[in-house]
């Protein structure tokens, strides 16, 4: 019987470092540890607020986002949080905006967009 050597790929097809998620802003796939998990929390009056799930243990659907102002702006522009979290209306996004501003160390136009989202019924 002839045995053949199987060529070993230079790069494995799948990464094995952990789960891979898609950023709702830029739509690029990244390891989950490199992204923020954003969860919708009900205010009790029929409205939702977005919060950053740092521990990764809040209940409900999560949307994943790069901790970058460009991805946050793209998510606002595409209205991606509502689709990803399967919620109706425009949620309060101020907590996510503050977290991203704090992590990048700069103020951004995302704060204006968050204020606009909160004022829209």
C-alpha cells in the first residue's frame, strides 16, 4: 500500500482561540474578547436602554461592537442595534457612547447622535 503525505495548510481554516462574532458597525468578524457586548435593558415604561455587558453574563440577546467611534457611528447610521437586539423604537444609547468615549479618550459626534436618538419617538 502506498501512503501519501497530506499537505499541511500554512494557515488553518478556522481559528481556535475562541468564539468569533460580527461587529454591528463595520460588519467585520473578530474574536469575541476583542469586541464589546451590548445588551438592551428595559426601563419598565416600554422603552429600552443599551448597556455595555463587560462581564458577559447579562441575560438577553447581545450585539457586538468594536470599541471604536467609527464602528459606533456606523451602527447608528445603519440602525443596527435595533435589528441585532430585535427591539422596536430607538433605544437610549448614552451608556454605550460614554463607554466608547472613555475607552478611546476623546469626545465624539456619537454623543450628538445619541441625543438625537433619544429625542425621536
